[in-house]
């Protein structure tokens, strides 16, 4: 079960990757969305947290090396991002079938296991 659980956590990272990348303005990024903690422009960029998250969870990162606890933490950060992007009409999420709400319920059910 632990291997299956970890695989499910990794799979759940796919949706926020797409959503975060869609939300980012990357045309003027001098680092092509690779966060540079020594660059003042990165440190003051309004997309700093999204960029950091992407650099830690991108498809190029071997997330299989992360522990279950680390994967859960990264999912919680992604939940905060997705949740903050929802409009007020999503207050009754139990009935909403949009991709965001379906993913949020799936993550919650997985983390509750």
C-alpha cells in the first residue's frame, strides 16, 4: 500500500503543475521559470512562490525520491494555490464538478487515508 499511496500522491501533482504554469507570466522571465535565489528579480517577483513550487515539483524533478511527508506538504501548498484561485461561486464545492473542485476533493480524500 505505501508504494501505491506514494504513486497516487505523485499523480496528484500533475494537475497543479498545469494550473500553476497556466497562471504564470513567463514571457519576461530571465531564468525561464527556474527560480534563482541569488537574483533580486526572482526574490521580488510576484510569482516567486509558484516558481519555487514548480522548481521543486516539475516533471523534470525526480519526485520519486521525495518522502511521503514531503509529497503531502507539496500537495498542501498546491491545494492553497488552487483554492485561492476559485471564485466565490465555488462555496458549495461538494456539488461543483469543475476540474479544480474535483481535484481538491480527490486530494482531500487521499490525504485523509
